[in-house]
DNA sequence: GAGTGGTCTAGACCACCGC
DNA sequence: CGGTGGTCTAGACCACTCA
C-alpha cells in the first residue's frame, strides 16, 4: 500500500478494516444511514464474514455503529452525556430526574451487596429492591437495582401494595426523609445480565458501564444502588461535562 | 435439563459456558491459577474453540480472567479501585499521585480536543502534550495524554530540554501555578489505540475506560486530559469508594 | 418469505513466551 | 523448540424483523 512504514509488524486485518470503515463513516455516511449487509461488506473487502464482524464489533463498542438483528447496521449518533454527579447530594427518586420507577420486591440480595450494606449474612434481613429505568430522549439508557434495607425505612406502611410501581415510589419517598450525608460511587465495565439487557433493548452480554453507589446516612450505609448503563450509547458525566466528547 | 423453565428461548452455548466456567472459577480455582488451554477446554465442553473463546472473552471483559499470548489463561485478581475523584480540586502532577511523567512533545492535537480547548482551528496554536503513566502496585493501569495550550503556561522557559520527562514535569509545574477553578469529567468505553495498548501491556483494541477531563482556570479551559484506563483491571472510584465492588 | 445480524463449526496458520 | 493465545477462513444454521 501507500504506507511509508515498513510492514515489519503487520497489523491484523480486522484492525485495518476497522480503521478504513471508521474513516468511511466520517466522510461517506450520515447518522442513521444503513450500511451494506455483512456478507456484502465482507466480499467487498475480500475477507471472511467473521473477520468483518470483528471490525464491526469494535466500532459498535466505540459507539460508532448500531447493529440490530433482522434490521441491519446503522451509523450511530454521538453518545449522549448522562449526568451521574455525586455532588448534588440527593437521594434517588427526588423530583423529576428522568428515572421511571418500575417495581419493588423483596428479592434476594447478592452477597456482594449484602456486604456493602453491613448485613448479617446469616440473618437474612429483609431488603426492599427497587427497580428503575432511566430514560434519555425517550430511550432507555440505564437499568437500576436499588437495595434498601427495611431498617432504613422503618416507617414504610406495610399495608401498601406489596409490589409494583406504587410500592417502589413509596420506598423512594421514605428514603428521602433521611438525611443524606454522602455518596460513594464506582464505575466499571461489565456485561449485561439477561434482565437488564431486555430492558435496555440489547442482547445479553452487551458491554455496560456498571455504576455502584453507596448512600450514607447516620453514619451507616442506608442504601446501595447498582446502575447498568448502555456502554455503546452513554457517556457518563461528572460535573458540567455535557459537551465533553469521545476519543478512542 | 433440570430447569423448571420451558426452553422456549434456548440461550446461546457461549452464554451457558460463561456461566458454568464463571461458577467454576469461584469454587475450584484460586487467583493466579492457570486454566487448561483453550483447545483442551473446548474439547472438554464439546464445543468449537471459537465458541469457547467467546465465553472466555466475556469473562475477561468482566475482569475475571487474564489471557496472555504464549503463556495461558489465569484467574484474575479482583479489580483495583482507582480514585478519579473530581472533588480534590488539584492540578495533575501535584505531589506524589502515582503518575509517572513520560514525555512532552508538541504533537498535533485531535480536532475534538482542539474544540474543547477553544482553539482557533485555523491558527494551529502551539500546545504542549504531556504523556503520563499511572501505576498501581507497580502495574500500569492508565496512560494519559494531557493537552496544555502554550498560552496557559506563558512562563514556561523555552530553553529547557525540548522533550523528555524533565520537560513534562516542567509543564506540570507551571500549570500548578494557576488557580484551578473546577474540573469537568466524563467516562466512556473505548478501545485502546496502539500506543496506549503497548504501555498498558495489552493488545490494541482492548477495552478501556476513557476519562476526559477539562481543567478550568480564569474562566477558560486551561488544559484537557485524555486518560485511558484498563477496563479489565480497573474500577474507577469517586469518593471513598475503594471497597465498592463488582457485579455483572 | 426474504433478508438481516447472531451463533457455531472444524479446521489452518501466525505471533509470542519460556525452556 | 513446543505450547500458548490471536487471527482468519468458508462454510452452515438459527432468530429476528418487516413487507
């Protein structure tokens, strides 16, 4: 090719493909436009479909493509900034914050979460598990599981509907009566569990950004939340970083 | 099988494999232990190697496995928490903060970064680019490219070594003389560029968490940093979240 | 039913590591 | 040098969407 570099370390085909297609996306395609199908693309580049797919997978990982089974591959819009600041010292569910309460149950608590909540592993203390979906521009971008020990919301009326959105909102309401002293937050890469994937309109195993939050009140952990954000479409922002953008 | 659920939606083999192997990791293996090689494992589970690899890839993505060409697949230690709080209002390079200044050049600035810096795209204003590596327990966990417009550090002696670690430290030193008014930060998923991959001891294209930071001083953007964190080994923490842990 | 992306196979060769 | 994971091929079938 026209490279000035000695090909002493030949880069993998899929890597080169990714670069070529990535550049084509910038110049020849508009957001939302449909690419040729994988078989055609593979033939056009003279590679096996598996190799072509490896390149597309990376581009999808970087948020540049969107692939949907039965439909096709489209050029993705820029990632949306989703604010997850810890500075605004607020309980979840306060005011209108783009979350939609889905449900509330008393499901089992993962051991790792139980440890964060300082629960006695043997006691099997009751914990409310609130399920919420975060929407941006009408699209679901995150699913959250919020764990609230019953001891954190002692005044919660037991009579209320035992489950459903109303119950979830009741738990959030009770939580907001406590004094929030701080939040600790962590972000890491994960893959979507089956239930999260369904609500985020993705396939199981899709890459997600897992946001773990610990809510502190009265010197103890009053609640723990496990947020699952679509890694392909989301950019998590802290502070007024709504216009910070990508680079990969 | 013994499932109570109708197998109306059969899960993919690799997904099932991932679950089985993941459970085996918890019970039968210790951190650092070497797994059987891929050909043996595939044969043992009665699947093609490509399918087995798909399962291993996911487990690696979740930080549970570590694979090295020529060596083998080992059980990964838990992810290390890396603090990236924005609250401690500090310039980069202040005191001992686990970063090692590598180099400083006057390389070209990506268009996206130039926009963040409010640079005139036509003017080609000079920008110092500082390269740093972040170490944790002696292991590199992040590579950073810091863009500092020359106008932000006017007093930087032009006479000093034009490149190298000393130059990098000089730029950081000058930066610290400014009043830091705030930082905006964003986190998103990316794939490692070739140079980042080399310094992080990963293959190009490995998943990384890209942390974009904008440093504000005197009402303008004084510097922009692009941090690339290993997604397999890192958990980014905000606040005292060092002991928050995984779930995926 | 036609066309898409998702899964899976059974091979092959290559790049890298450590002995 | 042998053994490891990484790349690549050329097929096949399946699950899904939409006209």
